[in-house]
C-alpha cells in the first residue's frame, strides 16, 4: 500500500518522464498519447468538481466538451477560409490563436452550463442524470444537421492553431502546453476545494439541510460548481479539437459523456488526482487492449465491472488502500 | 497490434517482386469492431487477399481498428505517421472519418488511397495530389440511379435520405441526372429504424417511383417495412443497401429491387472471376463491393510499386495515376482529380439457390467522372 | 394533408410508443423495485432479437422464435442479476451507471463474437404480412396492428399481475418499503431475480417483435434504450402507468414531429430551409419534450419521488 500523496507525485512524475523518454527515444506517438491522456484528465477534473465535490451526476458533460471543440472548430474554420464569423452588428473574424479560442471556449461553455444547470438543478437523483443526458442528445442531433459546419462530417482544420512563442505542430511543444494547463487546473481545483466555497459545496452534497440552516443556498452553490465544471471541460474540448485538428458531433455523443465519467470512476471520484490517474489508465488500456484483439471491448467491460464491484475508490483507492475520500 | 508481416512469405514468392528494393509500409485504418464492422472487414479481407496473391516481400501492412470514431481514426493516423513511419495510408470506410484523417496525412506528404469514402470536399476544392480514390466519389452511384430513373421514364419520384452530409449529397446526386417532378423529398433522422411515417407519406404522395439512400441497418429496416406496407412502386437505390453482407438480412423484401453499383460479381473479366473464386475459397463467403474495392486498392498500390520507388514521391504519384492494374470492374482510370472514371451499372436483386445476390442489367452511366473535378486545381 | 393520412400517422406513432412501452415497463419496474438504473436493458432487447432470429432461421417458425426471445432474454437477465446486478443494489447510481455500461460493452462484443459482424435475417411471418384495410379505407400493415394489440395485452397483463397476484403484492410492497418486506419473511433475493428476469423478457420480446421489421444487428439496443429512458423519466420513474403514457407521448411526438415540423416551418421559411431546419428540430423534439416536462414537473408526470 502506497500513501496517496506519493501516488499523486508518481502520477505527475509519469506525465513528465514518459514524454521525456519518448522525446529521446524518438517515439512521437507516445507523446501524442500522453497529450490525449492530459486532455482527458482536464475534462474529467471538470466533471469531478460537479460530481465528486458537488455530487451532481451529470451524464451530459459531452455538451461542454463539444462546445469547446466547436469553439475551436468554428473560429479556426473561418480563419482558414478567410470568411467572417459574423458581419452584424460588428464584424467578427475567425482566429487561429489558441488563447483567444480558449477564452471563447470557456465563456461559451460556462454560459451553456449556467442555462443547463439552472434548468437541470430543479430535479435531483436519477432525473438529474437523465435531463443532462437529454441536453447532450439535443446538442448531438443539432450539430449532426448543422450543415454550415459540416454536419456529421465535422470540420477539419488543416494546421494546428498557434500559441505565441511556440511551434504547436511539434508534438512535444503542444504536449508541454497541455501539461502546464493540466497543472494549473489541478492547482485551481485544489485551492477551490480548500476554499470556503469548496467546503460549503462539499457540505451541500453531504448535508444540504444543515447548509441551508446556516443561511447558504445549496442549489446556488451547486449551480456555481456546475458552471466552473462546464468551463473546465469546455477548455479540454478546445484542446482535444486542436490535438486532432478536427471536430465532429461525436464529441457531443452520450458515449463521450460516459467516457469522461469512466476516467473519473476509474481513477477515483472526489480525489484531486482521481481523474488524472483514470485518464492515464484509460488511454493506456485503450492502446494496449485494442492491439490484443478485435473484441477488446469485452476485456474493457470486464475490467470496469471488477473495479466497480470490488475496487471502491477507483485505482487510487485500490493502491492506497483507502476506500472513501473525506466522507 | 495486428501485424501482417509478409516478409515471411518471401520464401514462397517465386521472383515476382518489384524491381525496387525499398519496402513499402502501408497503414490500414478501418472499422473492425462495433456497428458497421462488416464493411471494414470486407475491405481488409479484399486488400489482404490481393497482397497475399502478390506475395511481395516488399510490402508490409499494419491494420488497426478505428471503432468508427473520428478521434480514434485521427489518433491512429498520427501513430501510423509518427511511430510506424508508413508511406501509404488506406482503409477508411466513412466519409466523416475520411474528412478527419485525409487532409492532415496528405499535408504531411503521405499517400492516401481511399477504398470506400469519397466526400465531395476531397474531390473538388480540397483535392490533393497524394489522395487517390479507388472506389467512387460519393455522388456517383446516386447519379447513376438518377440516370436510370430518367431512362426508365419515371416522372414523379419520392426521394429520401438521412439528414447528414452524405444524405444531402445523395439527393443532390440523384436530382443531377433525374429530370422529372419530385412527389416528395424527405430527410430522416440518422440511425432511424422505423419508417412507418415516411411510408405513409410515400403512399399518399402519388409518386411513381421511390429513390432512397439509407446505408446499413437503416436500409434493412426500410426495405422490410416497405415490402410489408403494400406500396407497390418501383424502388431504386445505390448499392449500399444491397451489398452481399446486408442482402441476407433483408431477404425476400429486396427481391427485384434495382440498385446501382460500379461492381458486381458477374462482371465478365478474368480478374473479377479469379477474384470472386479466390475470395470464396479464402474466406468462405461471397465478396461484397467493399471487398472488391479493397482488392482493387491493393492491386493499384502493387502496380505502382512495380514501377517506382515510394520514396520518390513524384515518380510514385505518376505511377499511381497511370492506374496500370487489372481492376475487378474492367476499365478503370483516374480523372484529373484522382477520382475514378468508370462505368456504373444497374443491378437487380435475385436469388441464387438460397443466397440473395445481384445480377447486372445494364450500364447506367459509362466512363462516368464526378461533378466536382472542375473545382479541383492541381 | 388529408385526414386519413393523419389517422394513419397517429397509428404509427401509437405503434412506436407501444413498443417503447415494452422496453420502458421493464426498466421502470426494475428501478421501482430495486432502485437500479440498468443501462444494459438495451442489450437484453438485442439478445431477444438475436435469439428470435437464430431460432426462426433454424426452425422456420416465427412463433418459436418469439418463445426463444422471451426465454433467452429472461435467462440472460436472471444470469446477469445473479452474477452482477445483485451486488449493485446497495451502491449509488454512479456505480450502477458504470457497471451496466460495462455490461453493454461485454454483451455487444460478445454477441458480435458469437453471431458475426453482419446483420441477421428475421422477417414478418406470412400470416401477418401485408396490409389490411381499416374502416375509412386506410391501408395499414397487419403486423403493425398486431404489435399494437400485443403491446396493449402486455400492458393489461402487467396491470393484472401487479394488482391481482401475490407476486404483484410483493412487488408493490418492495417499491414502498424494502426492509419491511424482508422482515415479513419474503425471499427478497428471489423476488429481485424474478422482477429482473420479467423486465428482461419484456425487453427481449420487444427486440424480437421489432427485429422482424427492422434490422437485427449489434448495437440495435442503445438507441431504443435512450428512448426508453426518456419515456420513464417523462412518465415518472417506477410508475408503470407513467411508462405507458410517456411511451405514447414520445411515440406520437417523434412520429408526428417529423412530419409536421417541416410542414409548419414552410409557412415562414422557404421550402428547402424549412425541410432541413424542421428535420433537425424533429430529431431533437423528444429531448425538448423531456426537458420541458422535467422543468415543470421535476419528478415526471406520475412520479412519486425524486
């Protein structure tokens, strides 16, 4: 049994050592895989704020992931075709600059989270799971028939967007960017969970009535958490779109929501590093199992089942021997 | 990783290898798991059959499963290019996956040979010297269906397709050659399996014929429900709902339906006869048009390898462009945008013993190119 | 659009809804009694269709195929309940979602492994094929009429089962107070297995019945599963009556929305824009309906608790 702190340090260490090794061994694809893992981790950290701390089981986080993706896709598409995004009331051009794209992704997905959250939080429990799923399906079917931006074919962006001072086409430089963002998001989440807001949110999940009696509004706390959560997942979506240089309605599918949830549960719900470990493990599994057999989904299914049935607290829980987090 | 390393077969090859020593590495990304796996498996099997027959020690094929997910396909393409350092990519079945992969791999200087998808964007403005389509441009089979409807004298067609880009291309393609009235034009939900509402509209529309493009399971459902509805209008469609893998699941409901295809197992040429026999002997089932496309793709590649070194991109491109191989479809050549110029046939679904299959009635369009070649500047 | 066409489309919507009810009834029963969210319900639908197709192909009898679908799905359901599901009852919804998602992966690829990657053949039997003429001159497929009748009979049967039999009393008691019925000496483990197998059999029956007019292929269950969830959420989770009302609502919205939305929009927009916007709206219609119902009634139309 390893202490959780060591395990977390080890995980972060892997995110430094593996790409470093890949760089020297000239294995650029390993760097691409690690970039994928880092981006999935960011998406799942977003979900963790809603689900792990706030107790909101959202099966619709693909909405924010997809919005982030389409923010990148639409802006870059207009930039690469030299067409205006909007001509009225003010002329808006597309852009190939990552910081602007990220800002737009975060703003639009926050706004979507605000609306979806405000409506969905009228329900609870299973109904909440299902209404978030319904919003996901709405966006999915909408983008499939959104002919201006490729419909089901999606949008291809031929050259990865730029970041000042970096050559983002070099796998290691883009990875570095994603890794730094991952660290910043981790730091933010850690500060958040220790802040008065985080503590109140945690309490709102465990004992809403008590929170109410001290004069706080649990629904409002949860709504703020849902918005922050959506914003982070949206940022991950923009990065994912840039990794693939491609967006499509698949990003909005309910399977995507399910996968983001799987990263989280695989690693450990409510733990700071849970999503990071889960995303890394999932990418590794997908890569190795996929090579073993055409029917690798069976093995993935069995493994997930075993983790749910016998491994409370996800992989971190298994390795550190600690079941629950701070309940 | 499922590696098919053919170097081992070198001992068996009796000196029929290309003149160039540099081996060619091919990355095949195709759909082998989940729904739609049947198409990818056919393309792969057709391709590998040709590779096996050639027995070339200079050819190594790596096959990977994209699970029909665009992001997985992109990731695999990155892997093929970055780690495996392949020279040629191929295998993608679906247009949306092709749009995700093809522009970036051709921009990185790799060759891409499409054994199935032919989205209009890649045939027109987005064409690329390193992109060769060995199957068809997406509109082609629909255009042939329109031409057939016009020749047969249909005056009032009811047309329907799913509400996504390939569906819109399908109806546009049909209308490009059909010149009668439209009794109705419908876009259905992608993945829809119940067509009761559409069938009621067809019945009430006063149409004299029905054209539909509903690939895979959607087409199976539509045909069965159509047969059961008592509507007695002639149906025309592209081959995608009538290929060998699907027909057995449709059964009697498909009998007599006219469909358009650039290939059929009864096309009379020696290559095709040998292909159909060898495929049956190797895999124990009849080949589909997807299998023939995979087979032709591999033979195109082999023909270019015999003429040029893949490292010399200009020479290799020129060799591909010549399309100097014996196609299962008979005459085959590339147009200026590297898309096929070929005959497209009208087939009818028949029953041979217990097996449902197709037979060719006539050519619908001869030496047919696509409508986008003019937009391609290369 | 003529009145007769409208009637025919309403029948189509009804038939679609009734088939959704077969799926939704099992789902809502399982949730009501055991508190379990079962994403793998769509897999049982698929298993029913594959069993029916295999047996019908081997024996030539559609009815034997239906029996096989019921038996096969019930057996698969009972097996899964014994091996996996019963370990999930005391876990939270999150774990249930993940575990049953894992079951989907296992069932789907397992079915592909056994039956191959190509769709199977299953057809309407001769004595039910072709159209019949209804009063008013509507030609309607006999098979679809049969589906409506079977669905209504199942609904009636479920009602009788739950209101009139000993098992029904136990089920109702289980919904209200789990600890109490265990304390009363009822073998709760057995009850759970029976309820799960019953739900599975209904899903299998729906799969086989629908499979005859659609395609029997891997992955056929998931789209229906999502719709069935929409149904039970609209109706109120745990309520059989809610499932029936929800199913008919969803069936009608989906069928009629696809026809009338494009037509209605043609009043404001040019025809081709109307067709494409209308079709997109139609594909989102049931989800909009569901969100609207939940926003107004957070526990569904007939839901007792959230």
